[in-house]
C-alpha cells in the first residue's frame, strides 16, 4: 500500500475492516467496471490490510454484500455507512487513500472518478485539498 499510512488501521475491528473493504469496492465500481487491474490492486490492498485475516470465502461474502448494498441503497447511503463505521479521521483518510489507489490502478483517473473522489472526501469530512493531493500523488 504505497503512500498509505497504515498506522491508523492496525488492530482494526471487523466492522472497520469491512468498511474499508466496502470503500474499496465502491471505488472499484465507481466507473461501472471492475477491471482486472483494479481487482489486482484491490486484492493486494486487502492482503496487506488484513494480514491474511480474511479468507477467500469471507472476502467473497463481503464483496457480494457490498454489491447488494450498493444496488439496494445507493452510493450516498453506502458512503454514509462507511463514515459511521470509521469515526476516526485517520481511518477515513486511509479509506479515501485506498479508494484513490483502486481508481488509479488502471493508470487513469477519469474526470468522473475525480468527481467521485471529491464527493467521497466531503462525505468522509476530509479536506478536498488533501483529497486532491492524494490523487496527484498517484497520478504523477
């Protein structure tokens, strides 16, 4: 997880870990595609984050639930849910940084993805300048 300060996520509760997984899923699904490159970045981030705590079956269940929740309640509700499960600003910054990495995994951050990153930053109460710097750091 280059560029991500993981000190804010050590010893995560299951609820917080699930929120980070959902945040990365929302990022991956943002442009309507979940490309192989995005999937690889997603899995790499998860392996680092969880130290092997999530097995394949558990991860598959979490992704399935995230997809169902997104279809049922929409992106705004899911972002609010992530925010509630990540009350600490540091954990929210990590969530946004993970989302940015997933969106940038294919080498391109589209305008629509940038807009979603800024909207996500606002929902998570992260300064938009900080969010823009996160995008810049993975784009350069």
